[in-house]
C-alpha cells in the first residue's frame, strides 16, 4: 500500500504578492498618477490660455467696432472733469454695446445719470455683475463677484488692463484718462503697439474693478489701466517699492504684483495689439514690451509668439 507524502507548504510563492512586489506596484501606480495629474494640469492650463486668447480677440473686435462708430478708441477711464456724464467709468463699460451687452450698457448709463458716484450700489448694481469676457478662467477668485473688505460691498473684476504707456504721468500709450486715440495717432504701427494686457486683480481686491474705479491718484492706473513702467504712489501698495516695475511673474497673494503686467499662465501673459491680433508674450521680452507700450516712440519692435 502506497502512502502519499504531502508537499511542503511554501508561503507566498503560490499566490498573492510578496512585500517587494507590493511596494513596486505602489511605486508604479504613484508615478502614473503623478504623470496623469501633471498632464491634466498642463491641458487645463493650455485651455485657460486659449480662453484668455479668445477673450482678448473679442475685446479687440469690440475696440475696432467702437473706432468705426466714433472715430477713435474709447477713453481708458473717464475723468470727473468737464461735467463728464460717467466719471471714472472704465473702457470696459464703453465697450459693452460692442460686446452684445447693450442691456448692461443702458443700465450703466441710467445709473450714472441717477447718481454720478459709481461707489453707490444701488443704482450702480452693474459693478457687481461678472462679465465673462473680462475674466481669465485661471483666476478662481474672480469667477464670481467678491465682497471687498474695506468697502463692504460686492465688486466684479477684470483680468485685462488697458495699456497707459510707460506710466500715467506720460500718457504715451493708447488708453489713458480721457483718451480719444485714433488709429492715425498710433504712428509706431498697430501691429507693433499693445492696447490691453493681462494682470490679475490685486491681492486685496482693491485694484482691478471692471466697471469703474479711481486707481492710483484718480488716473485709473492699477485699476483698469497699467503701464509697463508703473510707479507705486503708495496709496495701494504700502510696503512695496516705489518702482518702476518691470514685466515679470507674479503671485495672487502679493500686493506688489499689482504694479506690473503678469498672468497665471506659464511663462508670460497674453496681450492684445492695436491691429486686433493677440499674442502670448514671454517674460523675457520685457524690453520689447516696454517699446510696444508707446504709440509714437518710433522704436523698432519685433515679437515672436
């Protein structure tokens, strides 16, 4: 009679994973997950940059429609001089009828007629309404209106500021206080002169209102307008250097970055040129951007996308 001998029990070799195999598998999964998240982040960034590009293209078409209608581009910001009907209203407001926002435009006109002080809500309820074409999708802070702590009421914002030139004291750009710039005034060439560029609202959300605002020294600078060599006058940049500020990367929690163009996109920001073209400009092109910010400087300028 034959006796059956049981085979030795071999732990972990016939089924399941060894500890080493488990650790290797976790490492592989972690690496793949990290690569996937990085790819998703990059795709989302490219998508946001594309939306910004399209926003500025629409804004450019609106500027040119306004020019055809009026013979010049709208003011960067209206002053409170000469009995202006809409004191401190921004270029964004004046473009509303050319951006399929006639209802909001009429509401703004009625509000200024009823009360010229844009700070009063009501009647100026429009300034807490988000206008999507003025908002970069990369900035989660401004997809909805926000309570401004110092003022205790809601404001909506713009990611795009008109180019005042080098700074507000020179007014050598296309958009500045009470400007009425026409294409014939841009002797440097419309394809070589910037009109609007990206800059997220300031960290304290005091600078960057789309509807109306004073900016620095009631020139609109820092609010809906900005220069390529803006100085900090001190009213909205306590603790920041006086400048002038250059084109460089910034952070949304740094108040001092309110004084120069920058974006939440990688490597640079998007700019609208006076011919309606839109280009992503690298931070390395600060000098070219400075030259392109003036309308009649007679300097040669060349950008590569």
